[in-house]
């Protein structure tokens, strides 16, 4: 805590105002390298050290008083948050394993199947920023409890869906519930852990649990689907959510912004429609091609709405999203790092799963088990990151993490062949996972620490939205690169029926499935498709490695002045 006398002398110094308009005096000291800024009378650290002049004493306190929270309750809060995010990450992966069985049971059309796959992501991405702001207003614990109940009910509806329409609606509700839980867990951590070292450690552990969920998903899903019907992969959510609800009710402290201002409904509408439109265009671009009319119109419309959203935020006293944060190199670099990481990693890890199942021929369960060391390495990286920061600093930890991710991608490119070399591939998974844990833990903590605790929900939502959009962009763009190279390299043998050529050229999964129905020519078709996919994946991995390496240099420069420990300071009352 900064002494009041020191705070007062800082306010009287000759500051030069650089940004104003309703969000407190954003100032920079003219004769020093320290960058200082503030919003609504609160401290916030963006890159180096930051301060704002006090406004109203009532604005300087939240309902949460972290100094009186015992260490046991703090770490209990972290356990609850980790359990919730672990389940959310797991739930994101199990649907894809369940699709073959639920298709047999519900017989959805091709369009319905696409909506079953995508509606969760649309709802999640569209509601993250809105729900983060609602949590700041009504209380983050309250929003988490609401989300946990909604997630449990939606999981039961999903498991017992009796038609494709019911399943689509239930998955949409799951996405909305997930959007209430994700920013709530991270913003609660931000408010409870005010000690910089503890906060960085807690965020690293939280990220590690998310990585663990992504790795466990295929394994848990595979075990359940081998023994039960497809709905079982969603029923597993119910007992976990009961535990989370009861524990959260007892352990979690409440926190909210005491003076959040009016929630601008028009901004909420612009945000939702804009993000969903862009996400839809990205996903459809991956399927139909980026030049398709529907993709262009939807994407352009979404971008226009988001531009209007940004302009409106700059005019509001209490914006839904403080876009001025993006003027700060440390914040922008952290968001950019998350986007690029998810852009490359989502596509390539999805490609690895396809490789193990369709090229190597392993079952989904065996493929999931094979990928678990990478997820475990991500968990280790997330935990170690907070320790390495004390030695190397934030910029170096993030840069090293990105370089490790790029090195892992390079190993993928070299290890890929039609005959698996799993030990070599395992090296790439572990190196990539470790680097991912380093980079995501520190960038997430940096983003959270630069946002006032009163706006922690909105700040958490920015981090989560960056991950969602980065992954969607990666599937669309890098996925299109992989598909294009696959199609260009694919040389079909003589004797393939014309009607079979389309599914074979569309995807590796389609090729393997179709090849099984072509009799004598089938093995040659499968072999050609596998070789083409391997070639495409090698090139895509190298492209991803190049992007990550460039981002490592950007992060090293942009984060170089960010302190190892970003203090969580509040001004003394005037």
C-alpha cells in the first residue's frame, strides 16, 4: 500500500494529461520513464508503475476486503475456481468425441450437426464481455452460483436431448452458462489474491487446470463412450457442479464494483451481435472458403458493429469495455500473445488429433492418452511460470514460452510421417505444452493486474474472448492453409468413382471413411490422402512456428519494462 503522503506528493507533481473524457485523469510524468494511469480513482499498472488522482472516497472501496480473508479461504477459493474451469475445459472437448454416436441416435441434418458443434462457442464468445460486466455489478460470487446452476441444468438437458433442435438449444444454454463461469472464476481470483506473488501463482495454477481439462477431455470422453451412451459425457458435469455450488456458497467471498454505472444495453447488443457475427464468419470461412458471399457479408457486418461498439465505448463514462487499455503496450502485447498462441495452437493440436486417429489409426481413447503428456507439461509450465518471473522477469518468461511453443511446432513438422514416431512426437508435445503454460500464465496475470479490481470481471472477459477469437481465427485461417495444401498434394489413383472424389478431397476423415467403401482401390486412396495430409501438416506447423517466433520478439520488446511484481495498489482517500 502506498503511503498517503507519497500519494499526495505524486498528485501534486507536474503531470501531463494524455487521455481524459470520463475515465479519470490518465497522466504521464513528462520528465520520467514511468507511465502512470488510472480510471475512476483507482490504481492500475500497465507496463510499469501507475497512479491516478483520487476522486470520491466512496469509489475507492469494493465490498471485498482481501486483507481480512484468511490464507486458507484464499486457497480454498482457488481450488473452487480451478475445479469449475477444469470442468469447462473438459466439456469443450467431449462433444466432438460424442458426435458419431449422437448422430446415430438423433439423426441430425448436416446443417443441424454444424449448429450442434458451433452453438456453444457462439454463445460463449458472444456473452463473455457482457457477463463479465454483469458480475462486476451484481457480484461475482452471485454470478458464478447462477452460472453453476445453469450449467448443471443445461448439461442434463443436453444429455437427455430428444431431438436435434433440443440439443442445439441445450448447447446454446451451456455456452451462456459457461460465459458466466469463466470470467467469474478469474475475476474472483483477481480480487482475493492482492499480493502480487500470490496472484501470479494463483493465475498460473488456474491456467494449468484449464490445460489439464483440455487433456483429460478426450480420455474421460473415450472411457464413458466406450461403456455408456453419448449423453453420459454431459451427465458427468452434474455431481461436479453440485460440489462447486456448495463449496462456493460456503467459501467464496463476494466482490463487486460499488459504483459501476449504468449497464449500456446498446453496447451489450453491439458486442454480442458483432462478436457472434465475426465468429460465425470465421467458422464458416473455414468450411466454405473465405471468399464465400455469406462469409464476407457476415464478417464485414460484424466488423462494422464492433467498430461502432469501440467508438461508443470511447464516448461513455462507464464503458462496457475500456478500449483505452489497448493503447498501453503491455496490455496490447499480452492480448496479442494470447490471440497468436491460440491461433496457432488450436489448429495444430486439432491436426495432431486427426493425425493420430486417421493416419496412425489409433482410437479416440488411445489418441487422448497419447496427448496427455502435452497437457501435463502445460500444467507444469503454468505453475512454474510464477517462479521463473522472479528470476527472468515477465518479458523473458513470455518470450521463452513462445520460443518453446515454436520449437514444439518445428518438432511436429519434422516428426510427421505416415508411420508414427511417437517418442519424437512426444518431445514436441511436451516442449510445446511447457511453453504454452509459461506464456499464458504470465500474459493472463499481466492483463488482470493492469485492470482495477473493481473491473476485474470485464478484464477477465477480455482475456477469455481473446482466447476464443484466437482459436476461431486459427481454425479458419491455418485450417484453410492445411486443407488447401492437402487438396493440392492429393493425387488420386486411377479407378476412383467421380462421386467419391468430393468427400476424399474435402478432408482426411472423409477420405479415410470413403476409402473403406471403395474395394481394391481403397488402400491406395487412403495412402494418398495420408501422405497429402502429412505434407500439409508439416507446412502448417512451420507457418505456426514462424508466427510464434515473431510474437516472441514482439512480446520481449513490449513487456520489457513491466516489473516482475505488478503491485495491487489503491490510493488513500483524499
